[in-house]
């Protein structure tokens, strides 16, 4: 049996540190969806936050359930709804392309390193959810049992962008 990968795009945050909605910046969720389709990902789910944001996105869109009070709750709830392997992608993965998505989707249970050598839990590839540390308090603790995926050629694709000063690490595609 071939394991399929479902991508979960996180697009429900307030983007308060950035000062504008990250889900629409640099092509936004639409660009990430297109890159996923080029990588032959057949199921792409956008987690939109509140129901009000549902119409902002195309394809399969899930509002956050009321019982999810944190991003960690949302991750655990979402993967419990999916039988496939899961690749997480934040909407601020502005450098991520088909090449990075393809390489991550080939991996088993991993967290990629960005250009600064930081493990990126919101780009985790989850092949076996039993490896998640369900008593974790932080995202890094949730993925503590996952090995690091290091690829110098792709590290810039795994950068995230939380505030305007981070944009200096934006690479033109």
C-alpha cells in the first residue's frame, strides 16, 4: 500500500507581529497550494481559523473546531481526522517551492532545519502520529521524538516569517 501525503496549510493566525495577513502575502495560500499540486499532493487542506475566513481560500478548507484552544490542539485534532501521512505547512513559508515540498513529502517523521539551523515544527512531516509527545506544552516538545531533516540546498525554503525584520531572509523564486 502506498502512503499518500495530505498537506495541512495553517492560515488562521492573526499575523499581529507581521502587521498584515500572512496568508495573502507573496502569493499566500494560493501559491502554496499551487506548489503542492505541482508536487503531486492530491489532498490539500487549508486550516482557516474562524469560520469568517472560510471564503478567503479555495479547495478543502476547515475552520478551527471550537474545542481547539491552541495551535497544538489544532495540530492534534487535524491529524486525528486524516488517515494519510501529513505534511504541515504554515502560510508564511514564503520560500517554499515544489522542490522543498517534494523532498519533505518523501521523508518519514521529521522536522526540517531552516537557514539559521532552527527546527521548524510547522513544516513537520508526520508519518507515525504515535511518535508525537501528546503531553507536550510547546510545539518543539510535541515533535521532540522526530529526527531533524537537514538539507543545506533546501534550508532557505524552510524559513518562516513572523515579523517584518524576518523578510530579509526572503529569497526570490
